[in-house]
């Protein structure tokens, strides 16, 4: 079965590779090469796929196995990863952790050192995709808007890490301090003036709406919730997360050896 690598659209290193991905996908399908990773929705995919299928792609599809075609169709209906989803780790990693997280969630803060350790342990094999999950009302919503502004400024990771490390200063016991969120984020590299003008934009609202729609579609009821290469982490726990990722890495390594 073909597996699809996850790459999200982002400025700088968070870049979009929609067209490149489709061309690579078609060439690897025709040569029956295994592609590892979690499936990614390419936001312009439907139009691109239509154009390709009407021209040079027709011979390739005629020789494609039914299971492979089903996997290709799922590429365009993926509720786990969206083009805007921030990615930490190697862009071409074969193992993808998708985390539905709330920056105001204490458990998410507690899990962050573990996900960092996993990425450090498997720097070429694992990537972390983060999905915004606003479960704590206005405080979550504001922090998510600041993080999305940071993503667009290509400072997502340092801002995320700093907000989580200093979470008690802006989200302790239901306390909501919007200015503290912005001040802390600016100390981590966010252009505060530019971010403030962007926080209430239609683009940010569309991103939040999309992520929360995917929260409902994936029946996410708590944060953090993890999926490893498309599979829900169950039972839930820190050791369970580490062990599940380790199994995926080992399984893919064994597949590569046998090819």
C-alpha cells in the first residue's frame, strides 16, 4: 500500500509543495515505489489532479492498482493534516505524529518535552504536525491566533516553545492576559505590530474554523490527542506515545531493508 508523506504549506521552511508532490506521486506510483508517511491534503490538488488526469497522467492511472487509487483519492479528503498545518521535524519524515493541541492546555505543555525528545531521537524519521484545538474559550483562541501569526512570520517553533514554557503567566487558573501572550511571543521573535494587525483577519479565522471542523470530524474530545501515521493513539499516555512511534520507525526500517 502506498503511504503519503505529510508536508504543510508554510513560509520559509514551512513551504507548499503541492505540484511537486503530485508529480512525485505519479512517478512513484508507476514505478510501484513505497512512499511512507501520513496522507496530506494538497489544497490545490483537485484542480491539479483534474488537469493531469486529462493529459499525461491517463496512462499512469490505467496501470494503477485499485488500492493505490483509493489511497490517492484519500489524499484529497484528509482531515488530519491541512496545507496550513505547522510541521516540526524533517519534512520528508516517514512517520508523522499529528497532535490536536490547545496552547492553554496544561497536559499539552506537559507532553511538549516528550514530543521534542521523540524528534531529537528520530530526527530523520519523525515529524510532528500540530492542529489548533480551541477548548479553553477566549484564552485558547487568542493564543492560537498569535501562533498562526508566528507561523506566517516563520517563527512558529520558538514562539510555541516560549508560550508553553511560560504558560502560567498568561493562562494560570483561567486567568486571561492577552497582552501577556503578545509580550511573551514578541520576546521569542514575533513582530508584535504586524501580528496585532493580523490576529482578527479572515485568513486566521478561516484557519481556526477549518481546524475546529477537523476536531469534530476526528471526534477529538480532549487535548492532547495524537494520531501516528493516521492511527489514533490508544491507550493514551506518554510511554504509549513513545512506544507507538518507535514501532512505526522500526516497521518502516524493516520495510526499507526488504526492498
